[in-house]
C-alpha cells in the first residue's frame, strides 16, 4: 500500500439526484397547474405511485417535508400523551430524539442488540419493568437501512399497549410495510434521495388520514384547526424530484446493489463480515462496517490513503449535549459500537478498482476477526 497516497481521493458519499432533464416534465406540469404546495397534484401522484411501489392501498403513503417532521407527526397522530417517555436506541441519528421532543415526549435511551445494532422487543420489554416513568411509545430504528422485524414489534405493541413507530430513515428499500407506521427519509444522502423530504408508510388507512391532518395545521376538510399539528407538507417541487427519482429507482437500486455486493464480497475475502443482507435483500446509501480496531484510528489511516470515511452516528445520543439529561439505561453495546462502526465510501459511481482499493486498505489496517453484524 506504499503507493496508495498517489491514488485519487475517494469521498465517503457523492449523492446523485435526477438531473434537470428528468425533473423538467414534472416541473412543467407544476407550472401548468400553478399549484406549488398544499397536497398539490404532483404530491398526490407521488403518493399514488409510492402506494403501488409498496403494494399498499391508495392513501397509505403520505409524503412529508422531511422525516424528522414525519416522526413527530406520527407520534401526534397516535395521540401519545405529552410528557411520557419515548423509548429509542441511543445508537441512532439525532433526528430520532429531536422528533420525540418536538412531539412533547422525553427520549429514553436504551441499548441495542450487539449483533444487529437495533432495539429488540424482548430488550424493551425487560427495560419497561424499570422505566423511570410512563412509556408512551418506542421508536425502533433501521440501522443504516437494515430492516427491523415488524411482525415482532407488532406483537410487542399488542402485549404492552405501547405505541410503536419505526424510524426507517435510511430504509426506503428495507422497510417492510405493515400496520406499524414507518417513516422514511428522502434526503439527498439517502438511496432514494430527492434533496429533502420523507414518507409515512402504513397499511392502516385511518392512521394515514390522521397523519395527513397532523401535517396540515390540524385541518381536515375545513379551515378549522381541530388538533395541535405541524406544517409538514411536501411541496410540489419536492414531489417533482420524487416522481423522477421513483421512475429511476430500479436503475438506482441496481447501482447500489452492485457497489454494496461488490464491497461485501471483497471484505469477506479478507475475513471482514458485512451487515447481513446488504447488497442483496436490501440496499442503502451507506456501507457501515464493524471493525476489530478503533474506528477513529482506522479512519485516520484511511484518510492518509485518500479514503474518506464517516462515523455516521458518532458516540451515541447520550454523548450529545442536547440529550445529556435524558434518562437512559446502561449503554455498553452502544459505547462499543460507537468506537467500532465506520462508514466506508459508498456511492453509485464507484468502479471495481475503487472497490478493491477500499477493501484492501481496510483489511490492511484491520486484518480479520470482526464480529458479525
């Protein structure tokens, strides 16, 4: 690897949205309609096509301005009592906690499963016995796009009576629609990116209707605010990008599958297992690996070779000043993951030689022996 410094740098992420030519026909339709927001024709068309994509009845996918507002709106639509605890993993992006606070709840930070980096229903049930207050909801997170077990969480809701909302921000491809609401991000950094935006996905049409009211000032058929709500509607410009991106999704997904499957196989040749199913059963816009060495040290070594990396979730929610006072259980797994998980370069234009370079560089710094994810 002595010549690695002479190679061109490789960024950790290079988002790619539909180009202007792909979006222009939709923007022209917007101009013709002269409707730019407020559940306009493009937003409605985007919703219908997404319902087809997820094999759901019409009206069961609600486009929103962004996923953080989407999470808050779902908590409000479920009428979770303000001031109650919202259980969530400490190993997640800060938006999960911000959304709970926006909905009037208190984040309660729990530890995750060592192997899959996510909450489990069994773990949350054990935690409920020692909860420091009333628990109104739990937000399982799809870590870096990995699916969660929706059926198991539905059984948890039925047993416990605690509402469940799935934070599927990175899981446009990994979300498995069902009665539990899932909130997907369409940020530019996501696999199905549109710049900014999100989706609330649920097979429950009554819940979808309540969410729609909560993202529109509490209006439902009249201009009377019948409940506390947000302004979280998707604009027509966002929907134009969404329609173009959805049309390109088969090609986009195939591109991410090529990159992630290629990187996974190369790493496994060096004894470095990757997240289960990545590049095959589901794709994402990030490729996060648990290393047998300190992630910060490996990141520095890769940077010296021109390879940018990212510790996407940092040290966990409990290490952020904004959430330092939130109640929490002991977080040993979160602390281990925070020092061991590193996001490698992952984007659509990476070539085969670049994938080999990334895998060889990581293996050279780490060797083998990383635990399963």
